[in-house]
């Protein structure tokens, strides 16, 4: 399976790893790629700075790349 987000981390609840739930934590796009939802990212608890499509933390990979080029 291919992932849009570069960092797959299982969700931990009450000290146990929880399986990902299709439709809640991710969905498959038209190309069959796994796309993580904002809900998944919030449960994970931090931004991976990969420019994920549904990043709830506001990270935009293209903007970061442009800042790095101009620095």
C-alpha cells in the first residue's frame, strides 16, 4: 500500500496500538493511495512536515520550500 503522508504512526489509546479505520483515519484516493484525514493527524498529535493534504497544523510544504530557498 502506498501512503500520501510519509510518516505512518499507529494511534495509541490507553497504552495500546489501535488499528487504522478506513473512512475515519484514512481513505483511498482515485489512484489507490492512502490519504490520512485531519482526524488521524490530530490523534497522532504532531505535524510530520510532509505537506499532508489534510494537515490540521497548517504546514504547507511548498511554502516551507520557498522560505528555505530564499534564506
